[in-house]
C-alpha cells in the first residue's frame, strides 16, 4: 500500500470504494491507511456509529487492533501488544455491523469511540466519508505537520477522584479529546485546501460535546470489561457542567465496581462508556497501608504506594497524585531525565534531513544517550557510538543536537537514556511523548 503524505496526490493515492448500496453490500472500509495510529492505553474497546442515525453502528464487532494477527489486523502501525499503538481496521460491510452509513443521499458522518480498559483514557474521531478517493480513512482526522507527516491521535484522561468519604464518591469527568476531518490541522483539511473533490469536510462539522449519564458495572475483578453501556446500570446521575458527579457508594464484598459516563456528541449519546473509574466495591485495603483503591490508592498491592507517600526516583507514582517522580520542593530534582525534545528540518545535510534536539534537567547519574527507532521488528539504534553526556556527574541542565540524514517524523523516534548503574530508560516518541508515563 502506497503512502502519499508529502505532496499528496488526490487521485491514485489509494483506490477507495465508491459509495455502496444501503446495505453496504460492497466493501466500505473504515481503516488507518497511512501507517498512523492512536496512542492509547491497552487493551481498548472501540465502537463506531452514524451520527445522524445511531442505529447504524458496528455493534459488538471488534474494530480496534493492538497488533497484527494475520487475520483481522494487518497494519504494522499497531506495533506490538502493550506499546500503546492502536489502529482502526474495519469495514461497514462486515458481518455483525448494523446498517450502512452510505445511503441514497451519499456518505453520512460517523463517529469512532474508543476507551482504554485500564487507564481511564478515551478518544473520539469523526469522519464524513464524503471524498470518494479516501472514504472513511481514519487518517483524515489526524493532525498533519507542515512537513507532511501525520501525527498520532492521542487518547486523553477522562476521570479523576477528588473526594471519597466512605459513603459517597465524587468523580470529576472530562470530555475525551475529539479529532475530526474538519479540524484546521487535519489531513482532511489539507486535502480540501488542495482542491480535493468532493470536499472531505463537506458539512463543516463542529463537535458539540456534553456529559451523558453515569453508569456502574459490578463484576469479578479478573473479568474483562465490556464498555457497551447496555450491560451497565444507569445511576440516573448526570455530571454537572464542570463534569462533577456524586454517587452513593454501595459495598459488595469481593467484587470490583467500575463507574463511568458516556459522552453526548452533537445530541447523540455514545453507546460505550468513555470515562471510567475502577475501584474495589468493598473498599478493602489489600496491601495494609491504610488506603483502599476507592480512597485514592493507585496500587493497592504495594504498601509503599498510597496518597501522602514520599515520592522517590523509581518510575512509580508513589504518592498517587497522577505524576511520576515529581517533587513538591522547589529546585529539587528526583530523577535525571529528559525534559524536552524536538525534531526540526533545518539540517545542513539538506532535503529530508532533520536535527534531533533534547534537553536534560540533571545528569548526576547519566553516562550518555542513544537515538533509537521502535518498530514492529524491534529496536534500531541510529547512532554508531554512544552520545556521551556533557555533565555526567553534575546537577545541571544540558542540551544536545544530533543530525539525522533521513527521518520522516518523530512518531517512533525515542531517546535511550543510559545510567551509570547500567540501567536504561526510554523517552519519547519525540513527536508525542508517552514515555516515561
């Protein structure tokens, strides 16, 4: 499959199906085409529906891929299980799909909803399907750099726990990030600016998000979570305008309760829950540190981790404040780390070359760095010799630059940090860092 991101050719880039009959009797793909992907926690649940007629939807048919499996999932962009790279690979003609988004009046706008099952993250993506050369290519809603490289679409956090008093639980919900093919920085908007016919953003779509009802699901903690709301209990509580909702917290020994809400997209409620808080229903303190999951303990199997614990440099959120290895003391650096990186195109090596720059906050335990690319086949080191640190044993910030003769974008580009004790850490990807988490 050819990719046409730089100097996009509107015709001949891919052969996309022409509008299908009402029953989608011919293939009507909804797919990541150009090796782009979502950055989300895994495992993930995903669902799609027609915005103007939500009875047209993908039902319980899987549409998200976390790695190629040789059967349904084929894109190498989905990486390997657990790396956070997720692709959409589906077709509206698949068995089990309800209805077809292409009717007598042409393609209709659809919405993809995806929720991570353990991290509480979610994402919304909306596609018009109007351009016959690209159809429902998911990449159309992805951000496009000026240099022509597609960026990942990242899931975002959707819920946090501000208060628990033993009988009531207060949650604050957040709308998932939404990406559409009408966004000014999207691939779809770029195609329209080049005179694509018909337009991708033919309906000038503007998303209008609201909070749906709060739902709960009680089940054995080891069971997988199904995010379809028809298996959950509607509490009748709707978050206020700020996303805050307070519920009575009932106890059921030995089980887990999941609490979340749906999202209203332009008046239509999503069929899967988009923001989830997971907690032990019985509020048991499983590790004996006097804090339970529903009381804010973010790891109830490690007694050293709980609200108010001392944060140390170990890659763990010890005090459960949502940040790893952070300090509340001004000027104190817990970990030697990279704090910023960028990939710029003004390289003296000419067209296609880039300069990778990064900055550290402290280097008292470092010895150097490697520049690596993570791909489906593993890790590839780009530098022949380790890049030595400049400070190595000081507490100062230092900056670095490394020339890359040819590299399209920073989606899979990471910086490997080498420590004096022989340990290593990854920072990246450079364009949209999710490590360290």
